[in-house]
């Protein structure tokens, strides 16, 4: 009975197959597919033939995904039958997926019996696929033009000059032609930048680079220089008479640096992100040197107060950035008055981790000073007077032991644009003396965790009077008096771009109302809300639609440390 039933099923399937082929010859593809589908649903013994036929029909009417689906079903139904692999490969080529087709053919060769008569056909398809890939690769290579062969040399040199030094070095490996052009052109070697060096750079390699510049080197950033001994820097400065910029990263530099600087007449910028002894720093603050910018990230150990004595002023020095102590030390005593006398033309002065004990700290003689940063320091003085030329004043994490008296002779800082008093103990009296209402053009103000300053002081003297209209950045971090009610006093501000409301009494509802009603919407880019309640995903999404990032960061995470560093790092990056 089963045999008869099977024969009946086979006969019915073959009849449907014949009807499908007849419809195909008449051009009725839809009816042909329907007939094949009806036959396939019967699961007859000729299922592989039917699936292959329907896949071919789908292929003809560009239903390639359905054709591939039938081919996959064939491979699953009879793993050792080559028909499924051949059909799948053909469809994949039609879908412009030659690499996948090649893998299918290889899978077929792996699964088909060695005695199968169709195995040579699979092997032939693999050979054709590999041959096609090889020809396509060669054709693509013919279309790739070497710029060295097409562009005029002068134009090519102009393009290469914009590339980073690391890329210039790497491009020497493209070909002998490239190596010849790059190696023999001194313009590509006037700047040496080893800041991204992962392995130690040998002295021979450094010497080779200097030689390629024809000793016209103007800028050098040195890091991981192998065997960086006493003579390396001296040799470089001796032969490179045009060297204007030098940055040393990591390690220790001492007397060799002092001797090297005595040999240069062109050095304008010296950045030392390495440890140097105080004696070396003292030698660098020298009126005979041409330095305009001196930056020292770490001074080595010294006994007692760092003193400078009576010396001639350094008229050329315009920017001085000094970190007087390393991470292990809180701060070092410095004769600040003696240092200031030596800097009559300084425009930017950044000092970190110093302790100064003076009766009066008068900076009014620094008539060109525009940027003064004194961080993580302790100033003991009965009076501190800043020059009216200041545009940026940053006293973050600095304390004044006689803070009540320092405003006695202070003139209004009419040019002040940025004021950072984060974790500073400046009093309200002095603050209002520096930036009195109706006379200030502040654009950036930070009072986060300030001991005596709070939002209420700002509201009473500025915001409720619709002042500080140029303000672009405001930080009231750590002020629990700042709330949903208080933020309404900022609605009128039109130029706000960056706000830090972290660790305050504000919540998500107040932030939502601020974004909804603020006249600064369109300018605001970031709102920091660390430690704020009810900051929902809806609020973040609503702010994003207005072009605003609501930022909440994990404590001690990378972003959190970067934000903290804006106030606590040794130097402020202007």
C-alpha cells in the first residue's frame, strides 16, 4: 500500500512539474511557480529536482533571495548532492557576491562524495571563480595611479607638507620612488615629531632625520629617544641653527639642557614635560636666552624656598608655565615677588603648587599680563593686587590666608572674560571688587565648591538684574542652594553654551523647564548633571532634539577625570 501511495504521490508531483514546465514555455512564470510549489508541498521523492526548478524560475524573474532560499533548502535536504551548491553559487554571482559563491563551491567539494559525477563541475566552478577574482584584482590595480607618476612634483610636495610626521616616515615604504623624493626633500624633515613613538627611537635614526633636513630643523618633539644622554640635545642644537621649538616628553633633563640653551640664538618655545632640577629652571629664566615661551611640568626636589635673587629681567619671555611640585608633594615655597620682577613683559603666567608668604603681592607692574593661572596653591599676603590688563584669571583650588584684606587697592578688571574660582576661598567682597555689577563682560564663570561664593551671590548681584548677558559658561557645581526655582533666573540669558549643575538641588524637572524656556536654546551644547535626581531618558532625548547633550559621568571614569582636570590640572589649556 505504501509503495502504491508513493507511486501515486510521485505521479502527481511529476504531473504538476510537467504543467509547470508547460506554463514556463508559454511565459506564465507565476503559474509555473505555483505548480512547482504545489508539487514541493507534497514532499515527493523528486523534491531536489522540484526545488532546483523553482529556484531557476525565481532566478528568471529576479527574485534572487527566494532563489537562494530554495538553494539553501536543497543543501540542507541532501548535503552530499552537488545540485544545491551549484544553484546557490550561481544565484550568489547574480547577487554580486562572488566571494560568498566561491566559499559555497568549496563547501560543496568538501561534502560531495568523490565518486559523484558532478564533482568535477564544482571543481571547475572554483577554478573559474578564482580566475575571475584574479582578473578583477588586476583590473583594479591598473586603475590605481601612483600620485608620484601623475602629479607634478611641486604639487605633490605641497600636499605632503600637510601630513603628520609619522605619515611622512611611513610613506617612505611605499616604493623606492617615494623614498627617494621624501628622503631628499629637506622641507619634509624640518619638523620632527616623535610624540607617538611606541618604541625607543635610536640616536642613529634621530641623527638621520636631522641630516635629511639639511640641518634646517625648526621644530622637534622628542619622546622615547633611546640612550638620550648628555650630548644628544647639545649636538642637535649645535647643528640646527634654526631650531625654534623644542618639546621633551618623559625622563629627566639637567645640566645638558642648560648648556644646550646657551648655544641657541633661535629657540623661542621650550616645553619640558620631563623632570628638571630647580637649578636648571633657574638657568632657563635667563635674560640672555631668546625664549618667549617656557613650560616646565615638573621641577625636581630642592631644599628650602625657591629664590631667584636680584637678576636682570627677561624681556623676551611672554609665556611662563611652571608646576613647582610633582604628584607626591602638595606645594613648594617660592619667592614669588622675585620671580615676577624678572617678567616685565609676560602675557601669560601659569603657576601650580606654590606657597608664597608675602606682606603684599602686587602684580600691577605686569602691564601686559592677560592670563594669570595659579592653581593648587597657597598665597599668604595681606594684600593681592591684579593688573587691569587681565582677561583670564584662574585661581582654582588656591587658598588665600588673608583673604579679607586683599581688595583694598584693587581696580576693576574691566577686560576680564574668564574667571575660575573653583574650590577657592575668595570672599564675596573681593569677588565683587574684581567683577562689579554693570561693569563686567564675563563670558566664563566657575564657582563650583567655592568656600564663600554661591549662586545666591550671583543671583542677587547679577542675574536678578538681568546682567552678565555675555555669559557663555557657568559652573555652580556643589551648590545646594541652586534649585528648580533658582534656575528660572537664568531663562533670560541668551548666549549660554556650557553649564555645570552637578551636585546641586536641581532635578530633571527643573532642567526640562530650563531647556523649554531658556533663550539660550540653540546655543547650549552641554549641561553637566552628575549626581542630579530624576534625569530620565525622556529628558536626555528631549534635550538631544534641541542639540543639547545632558552629561552624567561615572565617578573616576575617563570623562569624569577629564572634567575634573579642567580645574585641577597643572595648567589651563587656553
